[in-house]
């Protein structure tokens, strides 16, 4: 295994929407991250308990165990794990239970915003950010400036 493979930063995407999960997995892989996926809170807990994960991208509105409960349980497993809440509902931002998350990004946000939140959370903890992720974030931000 090469040093680059050994240093790969792992992001877990937790979303019950299969299409959105796959899109975010593709984005993370394009950014140079190793992307894992979970369709539910219990599945995310299993993944985090079984293997190292550097960051969790967590939806809130999921059937069964919602993202707020999953957030609490994930942090019980690993208090240092950066978790970014990624939801369509900005109203959850006022729920004090979400304040434990590293960042709160709405699904209407741009890809550049999401990539920036991930980069900042990883850098804060000294976790490697792939150059591909930095480049993609810059490209997305430039595209937004040019487009609007």
C-alpha cells in the first residue's frame, strides 16, 4: 500500500436518500476522500464502531433513528469525531442538540460551501485534506462567482 493510500481521509455519508448518498459519495471520491455510506443512524453507528472514520456527513430527517439521536450516539462512540449536519431543514439549527456538530450546512448550500465546511473541520483536527479537495473547492467557488 502506498503512503497516499495509507493516508486516505475517510468520510462517512449518512443519508436515507439513496440518490443523494450516491451523489455525495461521488463528490467525496472526486475530492480525493475515501467515501463510505450508511442509509441510517444504526448503520452509521456500526460503521464507526468497526473502522476508522475521519468525518461524518449526517442528514437529520431519517426514519427510525433521526440524525439528532445518531449525532449523540456517534459522539458517545468518539467525542473527537467531527460531524457535519447536512440537512434540508434550516430550522434544526436552533435545536441545541445540533450544537454539538462541527458545522451545520443546508442542502441548498453550494458544493463549495460543503467542501469548505469539511476542509475546515478536518484542518481543525490536523486530519489531512487531499489536494484534490482543495482544488475542487476552489473550482466550485469560482464557478459560483462566474455564474452569479
